[in-house]
C-alpha cells in the first residue's frame, strides 16, 4: 500500500484537455505532411517530439490554467507525426510493383491506424522494464523533458524555470540558435555541407573515412553515452575499413562508375543487408533478455486491473488497464481482418485460401508487431527515435512475411498463375506496412513515456493521447501520398506518361523492401549477406557477454548498436560517436580536476543535457520550416532548393565550412559543460 503521507503535487493538474488534443492534432497534421515529403525525397524523417513541445509551450502559455503536464500530452500526441509517417518506407512499393495505381483512402488509413494502435498497446507492459527500471538514455525523451521543465515556472518541478531562473532556458536557446543558424546555412542556403568523406584505395580495395556535421546528432550522441558510441564506432569501422574494402577488392568495379559511387552502391545493395542481419539477431537477443522484466510488468498490470495493485499504485504509475489493452487489441484485430479481407478480395481466390491469407496476415501483424515493439523501443531508448533504424526492422519483417506467403503460395498452387505471384508480392508489402506502423509507434511511445516518467505524468493519459495522434496522422497519410504521387511520381512508378523522372520521389526504403520481396518470390535474393550479418551479430552478443563478465558489468558494447553502425548511412553515425565521446571526455576531465567532482558532475550533466536538447530543437525546427518552404516551391514549379545561394565550384569550400562549424560547436559545447562544473 502507498504511504498515507504521500502527497501528489500534480493531482489537480489538467492533462488530457480538449484544447490540448486539438492543438496536438493540428501539429500532427503539419508534421506528418512534412515527414512524408522528406521521407520520400531523401529517405529520412525527423522526430517531432521536441518541436511539438516547443510549439505547445509557445501556444498554451496564452491559455488560462495551462501546465507542464498538459504541454506534455500535446507533444505526446503530436509525436505520432514523426513515426506513423514512416510507413512510407514500405507502402509506395505497392505502386512500384504495379498493383496499386494510387492510395485508397480507407484501406491506407485503417491499416495504419490498426498497426499504430498495436504499437501503442504492445509497449505498455514494457514501460516498467524499459523506462522505470532501465538505464537506457532515451536521448530525445530526456531532452523533451528538460525543455518542458525549463519552459515552465512551477515550483513543483525540479529544475523548472521557477527554480533555475534563466539558466536552463539560456542553454536551450544558445544551443537551438547555434544549430538553427548552421542548419539554415547547410540545408537551406547550401553555403556549408552537412557531411564530407575522404576516399582512398589500397590496390582495388576502397576505403572511406566519413564525417557528418549534424548538430542535432551531436546532441543526441552526447545523451547516448560512451558504450553506445563505441558500439556504433565498431560497426562503422567494420563497414568502411573491413567489409567494403573486401567487397570492392573481390568484385569488379564497373567501368562507368567512380570509386565513391561504386563503394556506396556496394553499401546500399549488399552491406545494408549485413547490417539488417546483425540487427535481427541483436533484436531477438534483446527480446530474450527483456522477457523476464516484461512478464513482471504484465503481472503488475494484471494485479492493478484485479484490484490487488491499483490502490497501491500512484497516479504516475497507472497504465491502461489490461481490460482496455485487450479491447484495443481486439478492435485493431477486427480492423486488420477487414483490411486484409478487402485487399485479398480483389485477387479472386477461393474462399478457403482467401480466409487463410487473411488470418495468417492478421496473426503475423500481431505477433511480429509484438516482437518488434520491444526491439524498436530498445533501439529508440539507446540512440533516439530519429536515428533508430526502423527500415532495418522493415527489412526483417519483409523477409519473414515473404517466406511465409511463399510457402502458402507453393502449398496452395497459387504460382501457376503469374498474377497470383504479383498479388502475394503486393500482400507482403501491405502486411509489412501494418507491422511497420506498429514498429514506428513503439519506437516513439517509450521515448514519450520516458518524458512523462521524468515529469510525473499519468501514463494511461499519455497512451490515449498517442492513440489519438496515431489516428489523426493516419487520416493525413493517404491524401498527402496521393498528392505527391500525382505531382511527381515515385522512382519506377509514374502516374502519367511524359513526366520528368528526375523530379520523381526517390522512396529509397520502399525500393529496398520491394527489391527484397521480389528477390524472395523470384528466388534470387542474396541470403549470404543476411547470414553474414547474423554471424556478426552472434559474435557481438558473445563478446558483450564476455566483456560484461570480465569487467563485472562496468563495460558493455551493445550488439544492436554495432548493427546500427553497419546499417545507418555513413554520414549519420560520426556525429553520434563524437557526441558520445565528448560526454565521456568532459566527465573524465571534471573528475580529474576536482576532488569534490560528484556535485560538479551533476551540474555539468544538467547543462550538457539542456545544451544538447537545444541543438536537437534548433535543427528540428529549421528542418520543419525548410520542409514547408521546399513543398511550396516544388508544388509551384520551383526548385527543391529554393534558398540555395551557392556559387559554382563551391563543393570543397562548403565541406571545409561545414567541418569548421562542427568543430566550433564541439568546442563551445565542451566549454559550456566545463564552465558549469566550476559551480557546484
């Protein structure tokens, strides 16, 4: 039972309000549209948690009685925008294989809604194990919490603006302004580059020393910690100083392709499958290690529902009840059955085979969705939602679904008709979309629950807000996808003859998923790369177990992060690594300089976290603004770089400017942390 002296200072705070949900819905609509465009164009999406928190505080400060928990619920709902939009990593494949000629509104909306709700529900039992009783850093969740704290003036909130004066806000504003200005110069004006690479050869072997200059990823790396940074570095070195040199030395380079283009083609077409295999094994291992605490979380939820534990639980410990969770799962299952039956009905199959496929796809979505919820939640907790390789999970899901449907197709004699082969390929992508919706929402949900945990929010209210955000985001997806498809087309799928293919949306992840599914159904997928990745993942797991035992748990190298280092684009991982090492080096210097280092470390950590959050905020907000400017420009017949002012032959200069700005940011970051350590 809870102590009778326990006092909840937030008991009368309003959280789930109508005005908050309306504001969250509006932010969700805007951010979903932006993410769909950027994801289809360049294969990247931004996490909307932090920008949504900033916008919510800016708007609701004019509303009577607003508070930090209400702002938290707004960003929780709006964060669905940065996640549900990631279904574009699979869904356009249905047009690429020629099965769809557009995006049917209700099919698309209901499929994404059902998958997204499952993603919310499947992470609820994980909250205790992975948020409350876990040391995962949750970089974006922690950053969002710090931003909400310093943005409020509430004496009940530790480190709030009321307690810290302007110091916390100053760090966020400084970091945000720095990242925002440089992001504008990089991605808008194109005066500075966002990455650079040094390529060299040894014989026929090609090597790359990549570097990215993202300030947001530098901030995320600072929050990730040294163990994750080292693991990602191992994956990066293994790729560009091991696997790529070996492949480039053994496979002939096409005469019409330069060194860098050839190496990047090897990474895209071969090495990413190795990374996907490593992530697959590491993800399953993560699920095994989390199984016991996950069961404990479920037991507590059931105890609360039965009345045995609910009275002992504080408000900030209450999740959706098991009864509610089962009801939401049942609703999602019914929607999935409807969607799959509607999809299968177009294939004119026999009743028995049709219902077999409907039931199998529904069960696959629920079962695989449950598994990837834990894996994605862990990945987001380790390196953040923005950097979490969701498309790697999509690849794994695509492979599993394809193999199962291939067996069903062969057993049922469906491949006698080529049209049925095309249908099963399309069904794979359709089912994969639902699984990816579950994966993306779970990727974000635990991040939001971490924010709520730090702010003492009510978990079940957050979970309802995320369900609302999922539904709103799903409603936006189909119209935006249809608009972009009819305006520009996708790579390999143009709606009309005579359209300029150079303006088509690249949809890189959807292209990969489609290629994999085609390869499995035509039996020419190169499994050796996936199996190689699984071998690397198994070796990484064994090494990590030995390391933790040898150092008595003081050192660890997360196998999942090694897979990320292989799978993620080479310009993404270096700033994460630099940020992780920056945190470790500054902490080491503080311990070395001051005998009474602990209180100084705490103050330095607070300032470093706020400055890192500012870096993430600044780049994210500029990314949102630039997305709108680009959409307006392109839809009116203009350039996809409307603000660019770079002169000719500016490439090398832009790279040096980008590097100089990044080094300056690292220096400023370190200086602010070390200055903070002087004050206890």
